[in-house]
């Protein structure tokens, strides 16, 4: 497989996967994740612009486009466990002989 890193935009932002603690009972997953991002960023407009996708079934977290300073602010949030750069993976071959 070949991994290609998501490119930086004009604002210097890159896309990151942010792993967070699960939402407390009675709190919607997306609201919990938006709250974590809002605590790190200034203003609802920045939060809505940064959020790319939220994950709740396999992991608790979200992907967001963050500038270097925003990334550091997100990493400092107590509910954040890990932050990784997002990557696109491409198959080098679609030939799967013997696989059914």
C-alpha cells in the first residue's frame, strides 16, 4: 500500500484524526466532540469549518482540518487521547487471486 499525506491548505491546515474519550452517558457523541473542538478553537465558525467527520462506532473521535496552533490547542484538551495525521491509502493492485 502507498500512503499519501493529506496536503496543507492555503491556511497551513492539515487534516488530523483526533481520538477522544467516549461521550458521557446521556451526551450525544457529536455534541461531545464538538465541545472538545470548541474548547480548543475560538468561535463556532472555526469549529464548523474545522470539523470534517465524527466517528462513534469503531472509535470515539473526529477528523478535523487544523492549523499548527489549533493542533497544539486540541492536543492540550484533557479528553484527547491521541492525534494522528490523516492519510489516504491506495491499493497498489486490485488483483486478489485466490481470495473470494
